[in-house]
C-alpha cells in the first residue's frame, strides 16, 4: 500500500498534483490548499461616490487599493455610486444590516450614529503620527453630547467661486465678484448685456445645499446656535432670503429650480453662465476638455456678506464603519494607512481633496501657487487661506443628527426657492422652515 502524506494523498498523486504543469501555472499552494488560501485572504468592501476628477478614482481603484491589498493580504473591492444614490444606499444597508465595511458620505452622517462604530481610535492613531485634525473635521464627525465620533474625515473640498473673467472684466470686476452685492450688481449687468445668468442652484441637490448656507451665514443667519437651539427665524435670515429673491429675478433663470449636482458645472463649461459656486472640478475639467475656456474661468474665494466671508465646504469626506461591518479591523487600518499616503491622494485629486490633517501636505501653499496645468499658474493660490472661510454644516454648532436630516431633506433650499418663486413671502418661507426644523430637532432629542 502506498504511503500517504499529511494531506491524504498517495506519493504518486502528490507528485502528479505538484508536477511542473501546476507550478508553471503559478497555482501550487492555492491549487493544493484552496480552502486555506481563501481563509487567509480577507475582503474589504468600500463604497464611495464617483469622483468629479476621474484621475482620482483611477489612482484609488487601480493603484492605491491594489497596493494596500497586496501588503495586507486583502481583496479590496471598491464600488462607486453617484451623489443622489448615497443616502438611499446607506439606508438600504442599515435596514439589511449588511453591506460595505467602509461607507463614504459627502456630508456629516450624524443620523447614523447608532449604526456605526466609534471612530475615536482611528483619529487617535492618526493624530499620534500626523498631529491634530482641523476643527472642520472635528465638528463634522463628533457628537459632543455622547462623546462619540460617528465618522472619520480624511479630507474636505473647498467651495470657491468660479467666474468668467472675460465677462466680469467688461462690467468693471476684473477679479470677479468679491461680495454677494458684487455678484448681484455685476451679474445683472452681464445678464442684461450678453445674456449669461448667474448659476446658483435653488433645487434639492448638494450644491444648492452648500450655496444657500454660504449666503445665509454670510448675512449672519443660521439654522442653530452653538448650543443647538433653532435660530432660523431671524432678521438676518429674512435679509438673505430677500437677497436671493432679488438676485433670482435680476440675474438668474428658472432652470436653477431643477438642477442636479453637475448642472452648474455643465452650464459654465458650456459658456452659458457667468458665475457658479463650486469646487475646482469646474476648472480641472476645462483644463482637459476646453483649454481656451479654462483660461477664462478663474477662481475666487468665498463671497463676503454683511456679516462675514464664509462658505460651507463643498464636500465633507466622511468615512463611516458600520457596526455590522464584517471587516471592521481592516477598515480601521485602511483609513490609518490612507492618511499616511494622503500626499499622493491630494495630487491624484488634482488639489480637489484638501487634507483634514494639514501636516500630510506641508507644501500645499507652494503647490497651489505654482500649478503647471493652470492658467495662470497661480490660479489656485486663492485657496491657500480656505480654512479662514470654510466651515461645517451646522455652523456655528456641530453637525448633529437633526442638522443631518435638515440637510438631507433640503429644508433650506426649499425655503429659499419658495420665496424666490413668489410662492410665499420671505416671512412665510422662514416660518415654515422654522416649524420643520423644530419638528426634526425634537425628534432627535
């Protein structure tokens, strides 16, 4: 009787299985022990939006995650979805208690605090190596009442103005509008003379959510105060609504009521708009697809209002790990390692994703001041002081669960849009919004 090895194979079978054919095919160990090989390799599932800078997704999917997976013996699966799909997909995974290990949101997901782990450990590990996170990241992912971090922010995206320099020069603003009053005055002159309207959305989508908050805060209004009390019904809010109503009538067109998150991009790149509040995906796209238009589209810092110069971040990258995720430890390690590699991420995003840990890109000002793709090369220098005017959703307080719901049910865009359309008076629009915000806040207390 032939002797058997430990795997239960006869010597002849063993030689046959491990012959030159199998080795040449590179399947030796896996061929012999498929169950053991499968058990050794883990899987990490990540879901995030389809980035507006395609080069970033190419780097993330095909370079970074592949290298990280090889080093950590992990099969990294990355799924991409569009911005409007994010909230529905998150709700679906929570309902099923099954889904991805890392779920990326583009605004603070405070409403899911009970469904996620505490991300404090990740922040603590990263901070030991890279220093403190920015306050914007802290206020966007932390609940001061429960002392829990409900997400981890690797980066944020500035929300500057993108303006047509050739059009604004003709009406006396060679550097574009600097204030909200400039936008209304110059925007009207441009629309009256050449027909190009201002492109500020008034629909239920992400860019509108950010733009109307910038306007509200710059006038001194807010949804809540620092303590989380509802403060939307104020003289400052009314003034901001009256401004938007007048600007719509003088400088805009009705299409803004049906915009999606890329409508303002498409509009200014097609030469139809004079100004949009958007990230630099606008100018990056122009640099690739329409270099001549790129020279005309310049970048300005957030507009100044009667109270302050301020804007929401355009996108707040917030990674959340579900408490039902199958590979929680792998997800934690991925985020820690990703911050180590953030310099590459910043460059792959073409300066779109700004670091939540500033020390990871210490030369950011030099990079912004001398970009060979930009015309002029220092086009993006205006973003060097972005933390002086960018703030979190929920300002001047934290991004709470109540704020999360107000944000994702588009209470503020609806308030501004109804008044702009003359469906209700500004006063009625504010009272309706106040009642809705109070109802939502009460539900989350």
